[in-house]
C-alpha cells in the first residue's frame, strides 16, 4: 500500500500529504507501463481528515481502515453545525454507523506501507540534504 492524506494543516504547504497520494498513483502507473511482475497487490490510499483539519480529531481515514472509528466520531460537529456523518453523506459516502467497529483491512492484509512526504521543518534544507529516510515517527496522543 502506498499513499498519504489529502488534507493539510495550517502552513503545511500545498503538497503536504497529497504528494504521497500522487506518488502512489504515478508508481502504480509506471509499474503497469513497465509490465513489472510483483508478488503482492498494490493499493493506493488517500486518507481523509488525517490532520484533523475539519473535525479536529485527526487520523479518521486510517482509524477507519483498522476499525477504530466509534459512533461518537460520526456525531462530531464542526463550526457550521454539520456532523461528520452528514459531511460524509454529502460527499456520496454510503456509511452505515452499525458497521463502524469493522475493519476495512484485517491484520496481515497489508504487507508494507510506504508514504512519500514533504518535510515541514528546516532540517533537510539546513543540512543541504536532497532527501531523508524516516526511521521513526511521532505518535499522536490526546488527553481529554
């Protein structure tokens, strides 16, 4: 699986996240054109609301993929008095709240996950590095 998210954070830049989705599409296109044979299916994913840009809780798409969305998540309301459930319906997403505990993917379905991302800090630029390989990521945790 290869992809990223399609929302961004304030000052995240116009390619934050979406570059990973576009890269995934391009990679699959190049593999198809080259008739490369591979052992596993390749899926491109575009997560929504990963950064919490609309409903302020984040990781909605990836939580949905692994069955971690609760019915309360669909009731979340944004400033315009629109619930997440109503927003999803308005985009044509047929969602059944009774199935929210089910995973789209089961353990072992995804062999590897790759995500191209643009650095949002100055480290690579200051050190004149054209590219960086991430060896760890920050985990998101919230307290109420």
